């Protein structure tokens, strides 16, 4: 008995404790975290998820763009056709019209949204009573689903019952109710304004976050040096918001190029393809014409345009050189 006590208190207990620690899950986690295996184990789920939901659809779409897949022409089969769809785009007048409309759609909407977002963010950044309620009202268009916002504007601009038509007629601006989305001269501009109304709160939100991070000492130093409000905005606010603006513009351009939902609700690309953009053309080709090969080729063109834009915009903004 005395020998057992001696051995347990002298050498047995430390040995048992060491064996128990080796099977302790926290000990094992701590031991693995010291090696490269831990990094691989942590990254593996993210890599598998990325491959399943991003890489597989991407490569499947690239493969589909080089194959024939017209559900209305099953006799053509699903064979490999190489660059046939991309060559066909060169003589497709609707494709070039959609490219032009896409650049106009994204460019005008982005400029309007950045301008409105900057003005509203500067106004909401001031410490005035009631601004929290106004901020919620300003951000409200961003919270509305595009389906709701599109149908709401379509009803307000309805050529028979639209409340905005009624107001403009009573003010004497219009002689009679106008079909805004049926006239090629007004359909595109009206849709761009509605898109800007839906999207400018996105820039407001990000610009407000950026303004909160600018130290007041910079404005105080600029005031001491005699800078006017315009000069403080130009030489303090804009440079400090450059990175925020870079990220916001890239994300918004990607969203505008890839999302045909608002135009699908308001105009469906008409009248006469005057509001047709690439994303809507690809959607109609794939899901209305059931030509998934050509539709995938259009989506690949959109992907290339977005990659080129992001590369050139980041290079031009000089953010990469600062890093």
C-alpha cells in the first residue's frame, strides 16, 4: 500500500496525466495548430465550398459557351462548336446594340448614384436633430426589393392611371398622359433614373461610413491654413474616401452589369431593343429562346468586360501602388 502511494505520488501520476493530456481534444487541437496541417484543415471547407458554388458553375458556363445546346432544335445535338457563338456575335446587330446600351446604362447610373450618394452622405454626416429619421427615409429605396420598386414605378408612370402623369398634367408640364416606357426617346432615360433612385443609398451608406473615419484634426488643420469648404472637400474628404469609392464603384458596376431585373420589369428590353442590355439579352436568349449555348457565350463576354473594367479601374485609381 505504501509502495503504491509512493509510486502514484512520485512517477505514476505525472505519467498518467501525460497520457490523459495526449487524448485530450484541446491538447490535440493545440498541437495541430502549431503545424501546417492546421492551416490546411481550416482552409479545406472554404476551398471545397468555393469549388462547388463558384468554380464549378463558372467552368460549366465556359464549357457551355463552346457547345451547341438549343432546346428548340434538338436535332443539332450538344456537340462542341468551339468559338462559333463568339464569331456569330460579330454579325449580331442586337448584340452590339446591347453592348452600347450596357455601357450607357452602367455609366450614367453609376455617375448619378455616386453624385446623389455623396450629397446625401455629406448632409447626413452633420449632427442635426431629426437626421436619423431622414437617414432611414434616404436608405429606404435600397431596402425595397427590385420587384417591388419596379412595379411601384411602373404603376406611378402608367399612361392611364399614373399619379406622376396626373401631377405633371395638372402642373402644365405635360399636355396629356405620357407612356414613358413605350416611347424609345424616354424609355431608357426613365429606367436609368429609376435605377439611380434604387441604387444611390448604397453609396450613401458606404460614404457615411467613410466620413465617420476621417479625423476632425484634418479639417481643423485645413481651416487653420485658410482652406474654404470646397477646398476641404477636394483635398481632405475626396482623398480620404478614395478607397471606399473604389470598392463601392466596383461592386455597383458588377451589380448593374449582372442584374437585368429592373429592366425586365419596366420595359423587357423594348421598345425596339432600345433598353436591351447584355444581361437581359443573355437571359432572353437562354430562358425565352432556349439557346443556352449562345446565352452562355453572352455571359462570358460580360465576365470578360467586368474583369477588364476591374483591372483597369484598380490600376487607374493607384490604390495598388499605395499598398
